[in-house]
C-alpha cells in the first residue's frame, strides 16, 4: 500500500509565490509572472 502512495508524491520547496503579499520576494515573483509567459517559474 505504501509503494502505491509514493508514486503520487510531489516533492519540492515552496517558491516565493507562497510568501505573504507584503513581502519583497512575493512582489518580485508576482511582477516577474506578470511580465513573462505563464509557467516561466513553474507556476
């Protein structure tokens, strides 16, 4: 049962898009996402 569950895991670190909207990192991430094509940063 455990082996079947492992196949559906998605591992990774949260990006700057998950930070509060007041943070500099989040504003920069949102700005880049707006100026470039969707998915440029795997979002």
